[in-house]
C-alpha cells in the first residue's frame, strides 16, 4: 500500500461513516465520535504515521470538535459548562494514567537489557548449554524468551530485537539457508519455535506485552474490574506452562527439522560468549533491579503501586549507570508508546462517555437471548480471538473490541464478569500466532526466509486452534477453582 493510500484511507473511513445517518437509538454526536474513532483504528492498521501521532491527531480532532462529537446538547446547555476546557481535560487524561506510565517504565527495562547485553548473554548461555540436539535447542529458545518476558513489554524488542539476532546465526552453521529447500534442515524449526513461544509468553505476564497493560486499564474503566500482575500470572500460569512445554515438541512433530543434532550451535555460542567477556557490574545491577521489580509486583501490591515499582527500578538503573538519562530521552519507541497509549486510553474512554459502547452492547445482546452465561462467555471469547485475523495490530484490536465485548458480557444475566474479562485479556498474546501480520515479531520471522507463506498460514491456523483450545479447556476450570 502506497503512503498516499495509507494516509487517505483513515480519512475516507471517517468521512464515510460520519455521512451515514446515526443508527436508531444512538445520538448523532456519539456516531460522529465513532467515525473519528474508526478512522484512528484504521490509521493504526495502515500506519501512515507512527501510532502515537495517529492517536494524537485523533484526540486533537475530537477536542476541536467537542461541541459536536463529545457532548450531548443537554450537557452543553448546563450553566457554566465550558466544552473547550472540559474537552482538553478529557484529551490529556491518558497522560496522567498510571497504567500508561507502567508501560513506559517497562520499556526502560527492555532498554537496560539492550544496553548491558544481558538479554543476549542469557540467550547465548542457553544455546551453549542446550544446543547439541535440535529439540533441546528449541527448548533453549523457549526458556530465553520466557526469562526476558516479564520485563520486556514489547515482544518485538524481546523476540525480534533480542532472540532473533541470536538465532538467525544458527541455521547457517548447519547449511540451512533462507528461501531455499535447505531452510527446513533446522532454520524453519527454530524460527517457528521462537515465534510461537513469544506469543505464549506475551499472554503469560502482564508486563510482557504493552497491549496487556492497555487492556487492564480498559477493563477497569469499562467493567470496573481491577487486575493485578499476580492475578494475571496466576490465571495464565497452568495454560502457559503447558503450552511452553509443548511448543518445541509439537513443532518437532508437525514441522520436523532434518538435522536432529550437532555441536555447531554450542561451539558458536561459546565463541560469542567469549566476545561478550565477563559478566559486568552493569549486568549485575540490572539483574538485581528486575528481581526487585518482580518481587514487588508479586508480593508488594498492597504497599506499592505497580507503576511506582517501575519508576523505582528506573531510578535504580539511573543510579547504577545501567542506563543514562540520555538513553531514556533518546528511546523513541518508549515515548512513542507513551503518546500512543495515552491517546488510545482517552479515545476508548470517549466511546463509553458518548454512549456508543452501551448502545452497541445492547444491540448485540438482543441477539444472544437463550444463551447460557457459560456458552455466551465461550462464544464471545472465540469471536474476540478469531477476529484478530482482521487486525494487523493487537493494540488496535484491544482498543476497538475489548470495551465492546466487556459491555456485551455485562448485559448477559449471570455472566461471571471477572472470569470473562480475564479470558479476553489472556488471549491477547496467543492470538499473535495466527497470521504473518498478527503481532510485532510476526513480520520479522515471516521475512526471515525460513517460513514460507503456505507454511506460516498452515502452522498459524494449527497453533492458533491449539492455543485457544488449551486456554478454554484448562483456563475455565482453573478460574473456577481459583474463585
């Protein structure tokens, strides 16, 4: 898609929706707000500009048109009400949101891994220890991602930026070349294990995927349900551990490598570790900092907010010279994500504010009469999960559909909303396995030359079904047990 078409499409969608008459039961200003919101979602998918810029433009547009898109006539008629000031307060609300700053803080952890080389060292140590057999090499890749996941909210940075640069060197050691029949010797196996693993770890830890944190905020705003780091991990742990154990083995059976063993990977990893040198003081400081963060997230929720923990660790990293202030200032992905998520939190809250979510939920719920709460929960989770085939961004998916799904669930008598909200949130990482565009690392592995299109779509479909099946078959009884 050309840059011009990418830029025109969101504008065209916004105008087209706005020109249609508002549906029955929905106020005109709410329909106009939805038109802008839909344009922002399309903009996040086509990316004519970075996500933060798209979100900022959307919020600014709503703020400028507030009397027509954000407030009902009754609100505007109130004595002393100033729509311009009220709209600005709404627009900036996302920037004071604790969850948004937790996302930013977690990005700094990832920066520490990169600057110190600790993430690369962990991956190399595991390859050296477990790399003799191809199957155990798959488990080494899995363990490396799992160790890094709790402190790396960008799976693109974690898998595409840390794991992939290490493992892309391995296939050539076995004469397994990209875009050639020899890619199946070992390269295809390693790449798929890495991709499937990062999708599971992205669901396993609240702080392993930035949209997870956005989802928690939307759940809090829409359903008034609070989810902690430990609640999230406890809910997914039996599902995640099962899947992580199965991924290297299932891939070995379903997409078998031709090379079963050899010492080339171990030899290469040993040489790379020699180049890295001895474990540095900065790496040690980072390791201590992330352990402190993990312990406080698990055990300190009563005494310290999760965002405060992240800010504390950033302070420790600065004091210990793990990163410098210049490193933080120059970390454009973190600042882009801060602006992106702050504006999306405001826009998603706006859908609730204008009444669109309530109207849509009631319309959908009217077609679900006769469903038991349990059946409705399963059906809605499946719809939420498989509609990701339509999205090229987990963030766009969360922003567009999560509040609506939660509102629909709330209209169904007897629905266990805490369980329903958790199940929806826990799909966010694993849904990334389905397509070559489903999550950040997908294009990295798809473009590696080791996963041909037909193989990627086939494996994505198979593993996508396995992932959601395990989530429901283990997750539903497990949540009932925890209740």
